[in-house]
C-alpha cells in the first residue's frame, strides 16, 4: 500500500471516532455508492439494452436458479462483484436474484468499532445510521438491471422477531459461542461477528461487550429464520455470497448447506485482477481441505517453475498484487540489525503472526485455542532455549488492514513479558523491514494462520504450522497436531538443513496452484484507487456472455454446475 494511501487510511480511522464525522461520511458514502462507487448498469448496458431485455425474459423461465445473498448492500466490493455475477449468470440463461437486508438486522458486518467508539450507544441503538445508506443504493443498483431483489424483512414474522429477541437476551453468555438452532451454529458466527466488530481476538469482560454479542446473536437468529423460510418456500440451485462467515453471510451459508443447497463463496485474491471462489464453505476452510490430487499431477516444467518464482519474488514489494500490506519495504539485511539489535549470525527462528481477530472460527486441527495463546506460549518456550534467537514479525495488517486491530499482538506480548526475554526480538507492525528478508535469515519459521507459509516453503524454508494455515497438510511443512507435538517439533530446532529439493519442488508446485490456478483472473474487473478497490470494465454485453471472459466463464460454470473453481493457467501460454 503506498505511503500516501496508508496515511489517508489512518486519518479516516481516527476521524471515524468523532460523532460529527459519521453523518458527513455516511452521506458521502451513500452518494458515492449511487453515483461513483457501484457499477451503473443502465449506462454499461445502454448500447445493448434490447439484447439485455431478451436475456432477462429467457432467464425468467430458466431451470437454474441462483440466489446471490449479498446481505449487506452497503459493502461496495460485494455489490460490485455480485451484481456482475447476476448479469453474467443471466447472460448464460440462469435466473439470478439478490438478497439484501433492508434494515432488518440489529447488527451485521457493516458495523465496525471505528464508527462506534461509544459501544454503549451501539449496544442500545445498533447500526441504524449506517442502515439508511446501505439498502437503498444497493436496491437502486439492482432496479437498474431489472433483476429481482429479495428483502430480508419480508421473510420474517412478528413471532420470529420476538423469538430472536428473547433467545438472544436469555442465552447464558458463556454458552453463546456453542449455541446452535436446528443444527445451525448461530453462536459461532455471532461471536465471530462480534470479535470483528471489536477487532479483537478475545472479548473483554464488560457490559458493553456482552450486549453487543447479544445484538449479533439476535441478528444471527433473524438471518437464520429468514433464510430458512426463503429456502423452504422455493427451490434454489445455488447460493453465492462473500466470505461465507460473520453475520449475515455465515448464517446464510450454513443454513443453505443444511438444506442441501449448493454454496459458493468468493473473496478478492492477492494477485491483481484475481478472485478466489470456493464450493461449500469459506475459503478459510476450503483451501486447507482441498485434495492434493488437484495439483500434484499438473503439467510442470521449467517455464511453470520460472513463472511462479518470478511472481513470488515480485511479492517482496507487491508489484503484481492489489492486496499488499508493505509500503516501500526495507530490503537491506543490515537494516534489521540496526532497527532491532538482533545478531543474524546466531541461530535464529522466525515467527509470523496473523491478525488475531480475523476469521475466528473453529478449526479442529489447531494445537492452541487461538493465535495469541500460541504466540505467548512460544515466547515462553524460547525463554528456556537461550542458545536460539526468536525473531517475531507482527503482521503489518494490524495497522494497514481495512479494520485495524484493537488488540495488538505487541501489547499482548508486553503484558505477558514486562521484561522481554533477551533472546526474543520483535519487528513491530509499522516497521518497513521486509518480512521476506527477515525470514530468509532464519533457520526455520513458525506460523499459525498466515498465508506466507506457502511462499516460505516454496523458497526452501522449513515451516512449522501450529494453526489453520493453508499450507498445512500439503506435504511440505511440519504440521503440529497437538500442543505436545508442537513443542516436540520445537525441541528439534535448529534444523540441520533447508528443505530437500524434492520437497521444495512440491512446495513450488503448490504455490503455482495457489497463486495461478485458485486465483481466477477476471478481465472484466479492473483495479482503481479508493473504495471499492475494483470496478466493472466492459464495453459491450458480449464481454459478459459465454466466451467473453475466460475467468468469468470458469466462475459461472462452477456456480451453475458445481465444477471446480480452478483456472487452468498451466495450459495457457506463458506470460
């Protein structure tokens, strides 16, 4: 992220805490959604309007029915992508409709603590000041296309609203995370949504935190009741939504799975112009559990190897990405010694954190309760190994992400260790020191959930995985299966060598699959500055028909027919 953009983002997060700023920014957001941020489909389709009306008429009697469950219409990236999918599916003969919340929920993913520094006020009134600017622009957008919109409130009865309110108010606070209704884990997604609201890995013990959690539980219950009715009353072949976690998307996805409706989730990928789509579940799960057979036997030669190695080198500065967290990283190894005082000639073990609040879901393979517990216990272990240095790199997204963390890892370290162990060194999140350069000077690297494990293994670095990292189970890392196993792996440090060449080659092949095959390029999307960070780029309706965009073809085939969301980049000509 450029330094100027980072400074603007930090200023925005500071301003959001002021009551006078919110209504001004919300009015601007509403204007931008209507006039600048969202695709103006009537203008984009003007030259082909008759052709579009013909496609709409055909789709009205189509056998394939897709519900694009956007939910939070004020989330401009979701509305941009998902309105594009509605149009693309319609051009392929399917009937697509969008589900939007019309101020029905008392909390959702649009609510963030940056907007609500007074959490007592939010606990009382909820996100009403954002709701007004959320539903209307999204509904207007869809009306431009003539496609159908389902309102969440229309699926709820008065009794269901009362039931949700009463259950959310009476559930024992210690049992909310495990609460399920008809087998749907409403409590898990309510907790994940609350942690996201507070941008924390654990909730503080306060009346405000409890009341906000209950507000998210009520929203989760309402979402379940509405989705249950919608899926019971009508047949849907597939549901498409962003992320597949939090409220409301996580509840919608889980309810659909329970009722046998295929679920498709999506998320912007790292590579510029690319997106990740997954069947059945959030990509946080699917990228961990996909069969290795999907990539072990792909076509592979020196050209593929050079392509992925070139791309991985570009990630040191983020030239090929539109999701990046470093601004002009410092690539000189000597800078590490000057800034934090570490002697990299001594045996050093690296440790990479991830953002603690992000995607707080249940992962059965985790050796620790959460990332912060793993971090503290690992530092405590290295206190007993003075012959080894531990180099901790705190994820820059704690500061530069869309929702900066309010439970910084460095604060948690200082609480646990008022006096830092002499063999433990920390690179803070605001440092310009390159993560890649720092880890390249380590004997091995410890990770919990960071995606960087894919790149490190491809570079030949031994990686020990303690959490839900996507590289787990791919045959290229040392995967801890329990707390005891994790510390047994640490007892073997330092390791005698880097990865064997055959293992590194396998890691390169997986990295190729991860970055070039699972990340699907869409030529009909282009990167822009501001929010949303991408926009629809089409000249004619033919650009969105079958054959107009290879990536969109692959995505729509997956949505309609359940084919894998894998772009066969290895079969295409080299760039």
